[in-house]
C-alpha cells in the first residue's frame, strides 16, 4: 500500500514510525512532516489545511490510504473530500469531527443521550456569561467553543480569572471565531485520564489507557499546555472503570452519533475525570492524543495499519489488538517561553548519540527543522523522549537518562512526569 500521513508533530512521527513497520506499507509519505519523520517517510511540503494540494498529491502519487493526524483538517472535511475522490481515509467526517470542533455540540449530545459530564451553559454574550459564572462561583471552567490549539480552556480558581477568560474570548477575540461562543462548565474534582477507542461507525475497540500532564511546570503548576508528558498504562483506569467508560460514555456517544446521522469512524479520545460519582467526560478529541499517541504506539504489539483500515472499512467487530506488558513514559522537551512565546531557532546537539545510548528509548520529533544541516527548535513542544520498562518507574528513569544526554540549553522539561502513578 501507498500511505500518506497528514501532520508534522510528535503524534504524526509516532504514527509514521508504526505504519512504516507494517509489511502492508510499500511507500510512506507525510505532509508536511519533520526531520524525525523524514527518517521513516518521504516528506512533502504541503500544509495540513491545504486540502486541494493534499488531494492533488494523493491522486498524482496514487495513494491508497490517507491517515489524518491533527484535528484542523478533520474538522475542515479532509476525510470527506478524500473519500469523495475515491481515496480511502482514516478519520471522522467533518460532521462527526464536531465532537472536537465544537464543545457546545458535544455537551448538547451528552445531555441528549445521558452521557455523564459536567453541568454547563453556552454563551455568546460576555455579560450574561459573567452573570452565570458569578452565580455558580469559583472554581469554574471556561472553554472557547471551537478549535483553539489547546489554549482555549481556563480552569478558573477565582471569579476574576473566570471573568478575564470570558473577556479574552468574547470581547478581546483572542481565539477568533473559535471563541465566538464559550461553554461554562462545573468544575469536576478527581483524577484525569485519557481513554481511546477505534470506531468503525458501529463498533468500538478500546485501546490502552494513558495519562498526560497538562500544566507546564513541575507539581502541576503554571498554565495548561498541549501536554508536557504522558505514560501508559494508567494505573487509575482499572478494568472495572474501563467497562464503565465503554458502557456509559463511549457506547451512548457512538450510538447517538449514528442515530443523528453522523456515524463516527476513526479514533475517539475521551478526556475523563474519575470522580467519586464515577467517570465523567471532560471533552472529546477526534484524533490520537499528543503526547499520548507517543506512549501508546510503542506498547502496541499488533500491526497498526490493519486496525486503521478496519475502522475505515467498518469491520472492527471481531478485530483484536495485542499490547506489550511493558509500560511507556514520554517526556516533552519544550522551547524556553512555551506555552506563551516559545523561542525558535536554537540548535539541538547530541540527539543521535543520546538516542543510541539506550535502544529501549524512542525519540519522536514534534517541532524541529533542519537549517544548514543543523537541527533546530521550530515550535513550542519540540521533542518527545519515550522510555519503555517493566514498570512506569523504569520507563521514566530511562527517558530522563536519555534527556540528560541531549545538549539543548534553550530547552526545558518537567522532571516529575508519572508522579501520580509512582505514588500509588
């Protein structure tokens, strides 16, 4: 098969790494890719949102299967347009991708089909939103309705912070059209976890569990980010909890989407809060998590490509996946200034030697580029260092040992990834 992966981050590097290992894959391309992905695939300089150029390339190169990594092209309808052109594609339709494209859509679906989630209201008027926030009290959660590159959610611990977040979205237009509406939610207490399934529109196949760390600094301090690290499996997601999630959250969502005429195909990522009342949905993502994908795929013993094809083809019913018993833990190396103003262009040295120091550690590129043969930072989250081990602690020790061999003074990472699991 000739396969095209869409994206340029750590998630897409992990996807390319896994797909390239499949005996079904004869030729692998990635648009636009990055220097790490270039070791697995032929990179083509096409932006993820340039749908016409992606289609033209896929037709010219006779691509058999397109795997879409990030959310923006999914919400923009890339899968619909590939399928209309006769090119098989993995991911939800634009209508189904509204599960991530509109938080209000998802909350309304949860209300309609009795999926447990936080109490909420939707607002387009700032004063009405503030009045509601005052009535509810802090802590409270303010979310931009649309796609905001992981920066549209504020967990406000005070009313002043809540009102500032409302003004950012509805008055200052900080998130553009993505913030034209806000969803205000009840603050949920508990432990967060990530739960993934593959869906073919009717059937759901659970994947391994994971947990990530959203706050930028050690001790869960500082602003939320796209994720500073992750590990799998998540000890808090027992089989009993997984069964509850499937029965009360995943299954009603998929049944509801099909009933409403938007059958969901692709990977569905449920962000959960494990509360005293049981698991509750925080939000859905319509793609593999980042950085969760980077710790899930190294644990996958089965060939990934047939599973993605089965989801697209509607034949997941009797499909099974095998997982390694080993744990995986990934640490994000980010550029100084992330998440607000990451500094680009600094050189990263010693990466090859660091990678060679431990064959159980995999390095995924997330925001890098080559300039005059030098590897430089070109984003906020720049590298993912993923260790494998018999335990989460062993995987963590291996990841940090490799990080300590990388010469990049302008980068930083959290040093406490996995702390929840190690406390158990």
